C-alpha cells in the first residue's frame, strides 16, 4: 500500500512520506468480579505527508480501499495552504535498522481463553468483601510500515498487552480507589501478576485507616505513579517544539546544571520488551537513545523531522503520527537513570526493594510527611511553568518513619524545577509504569495544604 | 446503508444484535505561534457490532473495513458465547425508534473552502499575538466535522442521525524571563460555519490575561469561602457530582448504591441539578443516544435531595429504573457507556447577582474560568484559569494557580448561595471516561458560592 501511494505521489509532488498501520485488539472485561464482555477491534489507516512547491501538507484515511490519487490530491490541497519547510527525508541506508524485538509470539497467539484465565486469576486474588474489583486484559498486535520518496523503508510487527486491576472500596461515604497495571510487549509472567496483586493489596491495606493530613512545607515521597505531576513539566520543556516556540523554560540551558546531580533521564526506544519500543520512528528515522538530562545537566531536546529542520538540527527519532494530522514529537520510553552523584545516596548499590513496598525505603528518616501515590487533575494547570497544585487521590501520612494511614482532603503544591534541584533520596523500588521507568523520589519542601 | 445493516441483522444468530456505522467528514486548521501547523481534510469511517445471548455476556467488534460487516457480526456472536454468566444481562425496554434526525448544519462546513477556515483562524490567532510582545507562543485550532451515524438493532430500531460540530480553541503563552503563564479560550458548538464568526475579542481577552498573570502572585493554600464563575461552576458540577450520578458506578456495587440512595440529602434546598440531552442546540445535545434511546431532561438533585441518575439500558434494568438516553460512545471504535450530556446547576432566585454573593465575604477567592477538572468520585480537582482574592466584600487582586480540592459530600453541602445569572458554557475539549475521550458535553451554571473549600498552594 505504501509503495503504491508513494509511486502515485512521485512526479506530482516534490517529496512524500507515509505511514500505514493496522491494529488488532482483543479485550476482555471483568466488572465487579464477573466476566462481562469480550471484544475485538480491527483498524487500518494510512497517513500521507507531501512537500509540494516546498510547502507541507498532510492527508489521512481509514477507508478500506483508499484511492492513492485522491489521497495525494487531498495532501496537495493541504500543502497549497501549508508552510514552507526544508524537510530532509532520510534516505535509504545500507546499514540495517537497529535490532529490537517488538513482536512476541506468545502474546500474539494467546487465545481468548488464556486472556480470560489471566483476568480471572486477578479477580480471585483481589476479591474481598466490601470491595468491587474490575479487571481488564487487552492485547494488541500492530503492523507498521513507513516509507518515503527518498527511498527509506521501515517495517515491523509489534505486540502489546495491558492487564489492569482496579479496586473500589466504599465504606459509608468514604470512597477508596486503588489501581495498578502491567504493561509489556510480552505476556506477564506469574511473578509479574503476583507483583500486581501485591501492589494493590499493599496500597489497600495501608489505606484502610484514615488519618488527619499534616500541613506545611514537608518532605514528600513521590511514588513512580505519584511522580507524574513532577515529570510532566519536564517532558513538555524538553520537547524541541516548545523550545522552538520560546515557551520552554529549558531553552538555551543545554549543559547547565538545573537538577540534582544524581538525576539522569533518557528517552530510549530500544528498551527490550516495552510496547513503545521500535526500530524506526514514524518518519523513517532509525531509533536511538537520547539523553534528556545527564547528571543534573540539561541534555538534548527531542525532535521530529519538521522541528529539527526549523531548529537546524537532526531528528532524534521522536516522530510520531496517527492516521489523521501531521507527524509530531512523541516520547517513547522515558527512563530515570539515578546515579550516585557523590552524595549520600548510593541507592544503586543497595538491593532493590520489591515495587509493592510503599515508599521505596525512603521513609525511615521522615518525622512528618507524606507518600503521594496518585494526584487528581495532573496536566490541567499551567504545566509548562513547572508549577503543580493538586488534591491527593491516594496519599499516606508518614510519622516518625512509619506509615500511619491514608490522608484525604489535602492538596500538594510546588514547582518541579525547585523540588528537583535537590533530591532528598532515591527509592529502591524502580518500576515500569506505562512507558516510564522510575523509582520513588523523596522531595523536600513540598507544600501540603489541608482543610 | 439501512438496507445493508438490516440484511446483516437478519443474518445474526444472537438473541440481541445492534450495529452502528459512522462516516465522519472533518477538517482542521492549527496555528502555533505565527506559523500554520496544518490545514487538512479527513474522512473516517467504521462500524461497531454488539451482541448479547441468554446466559452470556457482551460480544463486541469494531472495525474500519465495512466490507467485513457480516463476518464481524459472526465474530461478535462467538465472543458473546465465550463469556458465560450466571446472572443474565437484561436491557430495559425502549420502544424501537425509527427516525431520520438531521440537526441544523448552520452553514454546512463541507461547503466552506479550507482556505477560508485558515483565514478565520489566522485572524483569531493574530489577535492573541498582537496583544503584547510578552505573548511568546500561541496554539490555535479550528476543527469541524459532519458525522453521519446509522443505528439499527434487532428489536426494530432504525435511526439515521446527521450531527455537525465545530470547535475553536486558543492558548496564549505569556513569558517574562523564567515566568510563564497561559490564557485559554475554548468554544465547542454542535453547529456550523455561521456560529464561529466574530470571536476576536474573546481571543484577545485570554492573551491579555496571560500577560496580566505574569505579575500575579500564587494563591496561598488554605480553606476559603469561594465563588465560582459560571464556567467553573459548570465544570464543578460535572466533576463533583455528575460522574457519581452515572449509574454504571452504582449498579453492580451495593455499597455505592447505599451511598447514592435516592432521597438522600446532598445539598441545601437552593441546589437543583440535572442533565438534559434534549436541550436545544447544545454541544452535548443528541436526539437519540448510542443505544437508540431518546434523550431527555433528567433531574438529579431537586431542592438538595438526590432524585435521579443517568442510565444505559443495562444499568436501568438492573436498578429497576427507566433508561434516560445517556449511553454514549465517542465513536464506532467504542461501546456505549453511561455518560453525561448537558449537565447543569439550575439558576437560583431571579435577580440575585454576583455582588449579592460576595458582599459579606471578608476574605475569599473568586475562581474563574476552567483549565480542567478530574474526579476520583469522592474527591475531585478543578483547576481555574485564574482567580481574584475577595477582600471585605470586594473583588481584589488577581491570583494564579487556583486549584480547588473538593470533597463531594462536604463541598456540595456547603453551596449556600446560587445566583440567577445562568449561562450554558459551550467549551471545546470534552469529557474522558473509560478510555473514551473527548466526548462532547456542555455544562451550565450561574455564579455559585461555596461557604468553604480547600485551595491548594504554598502554606
């Protein structure tokens, strides 16, 4: 399909690139402990970008038998209104694309019965009186082909599976929601499912007692899930797009030490076993790892072809595109690589803690503070500025080094750039959460307000 | 198309079968700063099949290739039969509807050249950029669509709906050194080209606000008396209460049902809340939901008392209540689930205005505009676009980063005054639930006073 489309584009436009993707999903859903639904979804689509008279245009369709000529004409019409850009489409390379396993037979071939069995196991392990347990298992197989008129081609098959358990406990007017998931390219092992069960159990058990929240500027342990609010501003600021637009606080700061020297962050599309991993991006750029933050210093920003062209740099292989719209910048796998920067940390040397251990081994020295596992409304404020302010969704009070119970009706606030300047401690509980790997971090001086 | 769907229905071996087919024509223009991002026309189409058998669960198939329809009906049936259930799924009765419901296209967007749409957005985007040299970045977008939806089920329903939509949004980023602030305008209408003209002033206002916020202090974290403006009060009732009134949260959960017992007091007698999918001309308005049930005005809280909830056919049957036409799907890629439409706080006494609400507040916060909201049912967050302190009964200085931390039971019960100045706030974006985002919804409210609410921030 891609070849026919690019052939059709040749001669009618200056250059073109395209992505074709076909996805098949199979899902089973347990509601209140009962298997309620099984479903499949099949979707295929194609996205075309052209340069015509130096101007860029795009067109996409989910039609089963798209007419290549019509699609090219639609993209040309779009280019007629488009901006001039000197896009350098990567050419055919002699070297093979980086080798990264993205397709796992066991995942692709798992039967409906196998998916149901996995879900049922979680339901049985997590059912308890007074709690409602919902479980979903979703498997995806995707074929991707990318190509351009400069001769570059890329093709791969990928699998992904997500197993989600969410438990709701209502007692009187108290609503408690505890949630966790396994996400991988390959099927979860028994140990993975066991870890998921233990994670939900631990969070639930510690939450059964409700205690008064503390107040003031306090030490707060952000779990890998709780960290989302702190990381989101960095993700936006490290995007070549916001840098180009002048709205990134990190623009012009490459090489400057803005964060704790133990903090390194990478975007790595070549991480084995992750659904976001891929040999090539959606614009034919071979995948590679990008150091976003290196030992506290601002590293590289991420770019797709267009932003790279405008910033006069190279794409980092972070081009992402859907069937509709033009390619844009997207992260793949974000990994926190914590190193001992000569301080008292040494976290990497100590044995890792199981990820269900709340607080990652960071609470022993906290006289009064919080563990934050979930915040409400993340992404809805003035994110790019670094400021965050959120009510807690799931948080625990720590007093004299011990978890004393769950807190409600409290809100935490701070600025990501301030709190990451000095990290109070690095947890030994590093884990994947969707496409991000991080440990818990102890951050000091976080504002906690209560009613 | 209807004949083709009827033919596939006939071949289904399942006890209950429904088929939904959608064809959506859309165009989109976006600017970032002074630069055009995209101007495109897209076509999306696909189908959705859902079947039910006695003693079995739902079997579901969605697909983009309509040639596969007969095969997909068979596969959905196989999937349903693979899900064995002790307690059967029942669907509440709905008289089978047959209708063609064509909403007013209000200037069919398919007949307007893409270059015209680019010119319009260029004007709005330019209005933001012209406000100040401190506006360093903007994100402006225009998107329209005309969606055709066919729905048939094995009980005899056969519907065709033509739904237009048009969404305008603008974000202005103000910057001075490391200080970065934003202003946001968002307009979403179930209308067409005629309805999106002459919005320059609204875009200018948000850009000016981004500049003004650069000098504003962060609000101090504390519990305050809070006045919500119409827009934020709408987001508040959607997040704080609307999601709990969706019956899929209670129908399988005895503890939740007890918490949400009809007749329970949720607020003071001034509080009246409802959801009206049949309201005229709003973004959340639909003649029929995605199970073929006619939409309606459903009272949820009357004089402070819980009186109703939002249903699909399945949740209504389980609770012995009547379907309300709230089963909605964002597209053929998803099954219908219980969702809101146009959710509102009814106006208080005619003539009661904003000034009557603030006159006796010594120290409080006037929270305005909405960047968003999210609920975890009992607790929720809603993020204001900006705020003002209220001092000695008067609106005082501008403050930023105003985020309200709410608790359903405490916050609803502390609404003590509701003004008479009701407006519908037709914003773009939409509601997210169960992986389905963005669903077009509208919220409506007057100014609302909460005696005390928690605002996050430095303490």
